[in-house]
């Protein structure tokens, strides 16, 4: 039985009697009313983080930089291969970009907990832009030989090592803990768009004006973010800026002890390390997969990367709209079987039509897992420790990924490469599912004695 409402409607007088509509009554535009209702519903479902003006400015300012970074990545590999003609040189430049993150991530996290995070990002963005502009000049003058390219890659990697944990900690400063899932999904959405658009634009620029134009675009892409950071209106949430003497080793040790003392944080870092080792380490073998299992060339490989970007974007957009109702624990538990099944299925696919849904599923599952783990770490870690804990998260991906590639390369001498990756996919799924069981509804960290001012 459906209960009848006794609440007076819009055309009722206080006595409850319906009023007659006169001929002069204004007509109601049902289309406009429906449109307004649709917009209102969409606004209610949108991530709550978008209601924070400082976070909106952060997204708008950082998006061009993300786009420029993908263009720079494509152009750097292209120019290295063009100058040297050696795939090994391309690998050397790639390693030069990744090694600084392994060496500097933890010190960078300690610094992010000591200094103004806004000022650190001003410095890192300036360094990235200047490096790109100098590389554009070298490329246009035909002076970009291998030592120059390696040096530029080291500069990019060093700046990124300080940029990433600081950026993730700043987002947690701007957004309440309850809204961090939506914030992480929004940043992933924009990163996925950059991942799709950036390489495509770089390909057009490379064909018309060469690599120097991509590096120039990267250098200029930092200007909007520098403007946003410099214009003010950012609360400096550092509790201990300038207090006492800075002892970096003591602060790094304190961050490691804090992470080890927190069971849920420890579980997230273990899961991220396994995901980086076995779930990201396979990616350099995609050209081998395209050639040996799909019997394709560069076009097939490019399509594979594009499909991954589409899956990441779809997952990030979906998560951003359900972030008000879905908690990290459920998100991580759902990501585990999706990621494991998709990566395992990819190792068995022998046709692009079979590989396509697997590639989309891999990216969707990765975005869900990454969003859940990052939001959990941001919410559980106090502001005074956030930079150091998030630097461990950055290190888990930056360091474990290359190690996973080496592990798979070694295992391929004993068992077929894609069988090893398939086993790795199942291990990743199991670890992600286990880590989801370690999470609860409480977003507070366990008590931990902090040494302030070191």
C-alpha cells in the first residue's frame, strides 16, 4: 500500500484545497525545470572536494603541467632514439629519470613536513619548467646529445621526487578526510585525460616542429600552476615551520617508525609495493606482447596504450561520482579481482579484441586501487607526518616497478614470460584483497610519540 502525502502542494492554500489555475497563470517550462533538476542532481553527486575553492584552483593550475609532462615523456624517448639510434640509450635515459625518485623520495618527504608545501611546489615547478625550456633550446640548436638528455632526465626525476609527495600531502591539507576519495579520483581523471591527449598532441608536434616544440610546451605548461601557487589564498598548515634545528635523518627515521607502527598504513604500503613490483613491472613488456601475442607493430602498441588511458579515465570519473557513498575499503576490495582478472586475462589473449577489455580493466582496477590506498594514507596520517608517509608511497611505486621488470625478465629464463606475469597478477589480487580487510571505518591513526622540531 502506498501512503498518500498530506503535505500541501505548490498549488494548495493553507486549508488544503487546491487552487484553480487562472488563464493568466504563468506557464511552466517543463523542459527548463527538468534541465534544472538534472543539473541539481548532477551537482549533488559531484565530489564534495569540488566545493573547496583552493582545491579547484589546484586542479585548474596543475592540469596543464600534467599534460606537458606526458608530451615531454614522449618527446624525450623519441629524441633519444633519433639522436643515438640505440634502444639501450632510451633505457638509460628512462633509468636516469627514475633513479632520483628512489634516492630522494624519503628526504623529500621529510622536507615536505618541515617547510611550506606551497613553496616547495613553487620550486619544483620552476625547476621542471626551466629544465624543459633549456632542453628545448638545446634541441633547437641540435646540441641535445646523449649526455645532455641524461642530464635533463636526472633533473626531471629529481624535481619529481620532491614534487610528488609534496603535491599529495598538499591535497590532503586542502580537502577533509571524508572527501579524499573524490579528490583522488578527480586528480586521476585529469591525469588520465592528460595521458590520452598528451601523447597524441606530442605526436602531432613531433611531426611538424620536432621535439623542441614539445619541450617548449612543457616549459610553458608550468606557468598556470606557478600563478595559482603565487597568487595567495593558501593556508600554510605546517605546524613546525622554522621551529628548532632541522635534523633530516632523525625526521626520516621518525617517519619510517610511524609507518611501521600503524597497521593500516603498513598494509597500504605493502599493497602498493606489491602492486608496483608485480602489477606495474609488466608494462615495459607491452611491446613484446604486441609483437609476439597480437602479431602487431607500432600502431597496435599505440592503441594498447590508448585503451589503457580510456579505462583509467572511465574508472576515475565513475569513482569521483560515487565517492560520497563508497569508502576506500569497499573500493579496494572491488579493485582486487578486477585488476587480477584483467591482467591474468591479458596474458592469455591472442587477439586485440580479447586484449582490449583486459587493458581497460587493468587501468580501471589500478585507478580504483590507487585511489583507495592514497586516500587512506592521506586520511590516516597527521599533517605533521604526511609528507614522509606519502614519500614512502611514492617510493613503493618508483622503486618497485623497475625491480618488478627485472624480476619478470629473470623469471622468463625459467618459465614463459607471460605465465610469470599471470602468476604475478593473481598475487597482486590476493594482496590487494588482504589489505582491504585491514581497513576499518575509523580514519584516525594509532597514537604515536612525535619528535617535533627535528
